């Protein structure tokens, strides 16, 4: 009988995947064994940071275009500013080196769910599953435990807020949307990211070619107006 030798990396990968799917199963069928469940009241999403400080945050929702993500990180590093990357679990699973580069560069990692689902349509358990599975993956790959959740397409409901809160997350929305995924125009992206800028603004972006093209000019504008580009976590503070 032929014996097949397997590499340590392959064995580790199998063990990791088994652990992730075991956790997902546990969340789905035995949620009380993982995270205490309670009904939170007066829960809400966050749309801006501290309005008393001249900070703005660039937040990138990432599910694709890894090469552009790398370019964005390089540019941010050159400019000495920090941003927040809300990563999808399925993307992170396939792009661990880029994920590590983001973290190693001092940028913030947020949670964007695993499969880019419409969270408003998901029940409590499915909301929790999407968020917690991504948390497990990012923590295993780069040692970061995410605590900010940006719902895909900005779609969330009461069950999303409750599940996120029970998992220890703040739900993050935005105060400026560049809509760069739809309108592939760097000048338009620049305008949307800079017009009527206010303290605490959260500026939503994606890893798109035209977004990267506009990014340096956007940062120039922020600097010229006395704004500092900081992570979402720093921007929202104790909100």
C-alpha cells in the first residue's frame, strides 16, 4: 500500500479548518456554550467619530482586488497615516500575507462578515456565525481580535445589532460614501471624500483602481485643512 506523505503546512491547514467549522457548528446549535446571549436595548450603529477632534477615517471594505489593497497599504505607509480595513473572512482566508502586511504596517483590521451576506435578512444565529467565523480566521492568521463590524452594503437590522453586541462588537457605518465600487471616476471619488468635511467623518472606500489613483490627493486635502487621518477605533474613541 502506498503511503502518502503530507507537509506540516497541509496538516496545519486541515486542523485549522476543522477548528473553524467546529466553532461555526457550535455557534449555530449551541450558542450559549460560546457567547452569553442577552437582549440588548437601545442598540445602534455608529455613523461618525468624535465631532470635537479634527480627525477623519478612511475605511476600506475588502473582499477582492488584493493587488489594489497592497497598493493602498504602500501609499498609506509612505504618507505615514493609518486607516481601517474591514476584511471579509473568505478574502482573508485566501490572502493571509496581505492581511499580515496590513497589520504589520500598523493599520486597523475590522470585521466585514465572511460571505458578504445581507445581514438585515439574517436571523440572530446567522448574524453571529458570519461575524464570529471571520473573527476566528483573522485571529488565527494575524493574531488580531476584531471588535468593529461593518455590515456588507450597510445592511443591518435589530438581530445584527444584538448579535454584534453579544460578541463584543460595535457596528460601524459611515458619514461619507465615495460609492467607488459603482462610479469608476477618480475625480468623483475625490469630491465625495473631501466635500463638506467635518470632524469625526468616517469615509467609506473599497480597493478600486480609481480609488487608489485619488487617494494621494485626498490625503493632501485632509492635511491642508488640518485634518488627521486616523483609524476608526481612534476616531470613535469611547463612543
